[in-house]
């Protein structure tokens, strides 16, 4: 039975849904912010506002921060691999591809995580069905990329590869957390602040180079970058942490299925983006791969005659 202070099941369901909506709409906010800012300015802005939002929550809740230099060193690695690099890649890529397509590629993160946890860090052993899921996910990505590569080659294909690089960074970072930071005892909020704050600091140190290009701060651009930082990189993490605590990692990770739907719908309705046949088809194949990797969909074993 839940304690009186525990969030209700309805509250958790609302927070879960809001997390998917905010993370799915992040790709729209990036696209709008890019109309007045460079990719580096977008990445730096969202990290700065995200760090401020999480820092305020940490201070209000008096969360314990790490004291170990080793832990901070690992958090600084995450700052680069989980924040700075993928945020830059996503922002750069959205100059050449639609926000909806970027949100679809973001859904490959669970597959990338499984690959990194299995092949790079050796913190997870994959079953045959999960290996099939990875292969299916790769086929889905090829379905998304191939027609554009044949028709246009150049910029859009490179941008799609950059999106895959960003989700590979996410997969690397999630496996890295499991390998080196599993026993810190930190709350999810303090943990997130521990890598987002150094990432924001790193971008601030680069500001003399980042701010060489002037920004055109219209109202939509400012609202987008503030929302992207405060909600997408700040408050939404708190909602996700509450969902994780209440439902566990398996159910909480199904937010992956909401974000691309929201991203595609908003891109079509708000920005007038068009989707090609291969994008939803490839996304569906990727989702099947994710289901296999997360073992929500299992391959049937053949029953041998002697086993009956």
C-alpha cells in the first residue's frame, strides 16, 4: 500500500504522459530555436536553463550531491557523452531534416543502449531474441535512410547519420551509468543535476566561440529555448524519475513510444512538415525491434518431437 506522501496512480500516469509530450515536443522547440540561434547556441541554452531548473529543485529539496572525485569525474564524462555531444548533433541535424524525423530516430535509443551494454561494457548478456531485435531495428533504420540516400545523398543523409550518432551517445551513456555509477546512492534528480550542470558549464566556457554568431531572439525563439531547457531538460526529468520509482524501469521506458508520435504530429501540424512512406514504415519496424530487445515481444521456440 502506498504511503500518504506517495503520488497516486493517476498522478503518475499524468506525469508519464506529460514526460512523453514534453520530450516529443522538444524536437519542435529545437526547430523553432534554430530560426534565431546556431546549433551550439541551442545546445548551450537548453543546458543552461535545464541546469538552473534542476539546481533550484535540488536546493529546495535539499538533495545530497556527490562528494567523491571519482563520481564527479564519471559525471563529467556523462556531461560530454549524454548532453553536450548528442544535443549538438540533434540541433545540427535538424537544420537538414524535419523535427518529426529526428523524433523517430530518437526512438532507436533503447536499441543503441542494448548494443552498448552488451558489446562495449559487457554489463548485459543478450538472448537470441534480443539479438534479432537489434537486427530488426537496423533494418528499420535502413528503411528510413535508404530512399533519401538514393534520391538526395548529401546533407540529409549525413544529418540522419548524425542523429544515429546522437542516439549512440545516449546508448553509450546509459550503459556507462550502469557500469560505473550504479551504486552512488544519489536520487535521480541529484544524479541528473550532476551531469547537466557540468555540461552547462562546459558550454559556458565555450561561449566566446559560440556567441561569435549573433542571435536573433524573437519571442518564439526565446520561449522555445526556455521551454526546451526548463521543461525538457529539467522538470520532465523529475516526472520521469517519479514514474521510474512507481512503475519500475520496464514500464517507465515505454515513454519511448510516445515521443516520436508527438514529434511527428507536431512537426506536421505546427511546421507543416511532410512525411514520406518510408518514415512511418521504418519507425514501425524499429518499434518491433525495440519490443524484441526489451523482451516485451518474444520469439516462439520450436517444439521438438522429443520434447512433448
